[in-house]
C-alpha cells in the first residue's frame, strides 16, 4: 500500500491529486515594479539577473513596469501598480502572489528572489499557453489557452497582455509599453480559447526591440500560466510536479509519490534519467516508476525516448528501512539541452529533533523593510505550511511589548504583511515572531 503524506500546492487553487491528472510546466511571470528615477531599482535588477542565469530560458518572464516615469508610464500601467497596491520601489512580484520588496543584500545576490521563484518553478499548471501569431509592425498578437486538466474549472479570470520593449535610452530594458486584458472562463481537458490583442504601434517604439507576453490571472491575483514571444531554445526540458517537493511519510516501507511529468519541449529526443542522492540513510533505496508501472533503479542512468514536444510520467518509489530524512535530485539529461534537476526531500517518521543542525523554524520573519521607517513597516514572513498562524510582537528598548501584529492563514513560502506604528515615539524597537526563534531590530524616525 502506498504510504505518503504530501502538501499539494498551486497558489490559490486546490488541485485534485488523482494520479491520472494532467499538468503542464508553469512558466513564472516576474513583474518588476519601479520608476526610471529609482536608484535602488538597479539592485533589484541585479538580483533578477542572478536568478535568470540559473534557470532555463523558458522558465521565467521578467517584464518591468514603471510609474511616474514620463513616456514610460501610462494609466493602464499605473493601474497594475494599484492592482497590487505597490507603494514603494522596487517591488518584485512572482506569479501575482509572492512579493519581495527592497534592495538590500539578499535582493542583490538573488537569495530572496530564488526563494520566491522556487515556490513556482517546478509546479504543474492546469493550463497550457502558446503564441499563435504576432506582428510587431501591425500590432497584432494572438495567444491560445488550453485546459489540460479535467478536474479544474477556471472562472472569472483574465488573460492579461503586456507589450514590452528592450534596449531603451538610460539603460532601460524590458519596459512594458502597453497593457490590455480580456476575460476568460475555461474548463474541461482539451478545451481551447484564442485571444487576440491589437494596438496601434507608436512611432517612438522600435519594432525590432519589441516582444510580448500574455498570462492568465485569477481573481485572487494568482497567475496560473504565462507565455512570451521571446525566442525559445531548440531543445529544453521542463517539468510539472503538482505536489510539494518535500515529502513526508509516517511509516517506513515502500513509499510512492503521486505522478509528475517530464516534458521534452523540442525535437524528438532521448531523456537520460537517474537519481543523485545527496544524503540518505544507508538502508534506503531511492528509485522511480514510469506510467506503465515499470519500476527502475535510481542509481542507473536509464534512457527514455520521447517524441517531439512530448512528455513522460513518473512517480518516486522509495524503500525506507528506517526513519530518517533524505535529499536527492531527479536528474534529466538530453542532447542539446541543459541538465535539469528536481530537488526532492523525504522525511519518514518523527525525525524533527534528531538532526544537530538547526532546522528552519516553521514560521520566521526573514526581513523588515524599510529600516529605518516612518509610519509603516513591512515584514516578510516565511511559513513552511499553508494556513499557519502566528503573532509578531514589537518591543521597545526596555523590553516592554508595545504592539502585536496577528497573522492568520499564511500561505506556504514567502508572505508580506504590514504594521502601522501609530503613535509610538521615534526610537529603537525589536520584533519577534511567536512561532520563530529569530528576532530583529528596527528604527523608527519621525
């Protein structure tokens, strides 16, 4: 009997975990909000360049939206700032859900952006999007949205379109020039809808530097899928894993994961697959099975022929002889494509306290921004579980609690919450999450 406890996640949607469910690789939209005069925005761009260099070309799309920036701003673009309630710059939002503000060191080196991206990078989406046609000279663009999952219905969503221009003066790049949207509701695997956008080209735009992106956004802000007119690699590997990469099981023995899908987006090729173990108990055997039920040794590199733009479906098969934890990569290689790694973690039994290395707290405050601050402070809160709750207590320099910020129903991963200092006097304060061990210092100025 399969024994496994998994957190199924796709931000804002309850995906049904049937093993026959179909999912398509999620392309993450990273919206970079700022202004042409924002000096700190260069640090955000530096961090985005770091994470972009770490992923395949087709995995993320990074348009930049500017406000109060003369010809680079317009009412439709300002409406996107209002949609997300973006007040300070820079602000970078991943798939409409996870926001990273500020420009300090974890932003510049890509650490916070990498953390946010990894919440979506390996996810499966119930939607597939393709570019049907585009003409930058005439301003005509069309995109197809296809439903690939029979168990999910999308209602009251929007297909949002950005026209983007590269290589502008003042070293500006990826600047959104126009925004349009159209409503979408779609259900039933195999159903498709075509969306056409038309805009009169501006004489000031260089057609050679234009590209476009379109994405499906739910009323909850979650972006389910994105696509762009940017050139795509001839060979690329993508994956759709519709469950949490950290697997938890109560008992030892045979442990199976739900199915996940490996896509060959390009010409027909052979996928060479093996499992690379970083750490695991000696009596564990980490293997995998294909969709036909054939189980294969993870220690050997096995070839899997795949048709052009085809996919293979697998599930993990682990024999755990004892309680413990393991980390391992499911490695996919193919000619002409960069090797692709899915980083899995497996915990069997109650081993939360058997590791002398500190384990990250279930809830922790990773950053307070801006610091110093005047009236409003934003906290970035990391939660290992969806739906968790905690309090952030604020103390003065004498150790007296002066305020409590209650947090309920946190989403898994990175959350942003705001705190108003009210009538508290200027000075040094300290904060601490009730469920975490880390505290921090903040300075209020008036």
